């Protein structure tokens, strides 16, 4: 998860050449977080501590965000909401207007 976070930070400014890397990074992040929610709280704690959800949603706001990346972000957040079982983790996902921001994105 630390490597995925580093990749997100490295590629926060979208370019045509880094969007494929970001699609895979977003997918892998969702996979690790779902696993972590079911096996160890430390992974989700890291996800929250590093504000990874706002970073992911921030990618959507960039004008050159590809359709593939938008789809992957929406799918990944949906997978997280559907599969997270921990009440505090789900509360985090549904609080702070994260989901509202995703739903209201054009």
C-alpha cells in the first residue's frame, strides 16, 4: 500500500503517459483495502492517514482525466463501499462528502 500511495503522489498531475499506470494503481489500491479491511486494520488506517480517497477523487477533477481512469475510480470506490465490513471504515468512506463528491462529478 505504501508503494501504491507513492505512485499516486508521483502521478497526481495527470498526463497522457501516466494514466495507464494510475488505472492499475487505483485498481490495486481497492484490492488491498478490501483485503486489509477483512484481515488487518492497519492497511485501512494507512489509507485514511494518507488521505488516499481524496487523492483518488482529486484525479477526477483534472480536465484531462481519461474515461478509463474515471471508470476505474468509480468502480474502485463502489467496490470499497460494497465490500468494507468494518463499521468505522465504512463510516469514513461515507463521511466527509467523499461519496457526494463522486456522485456529483459531471
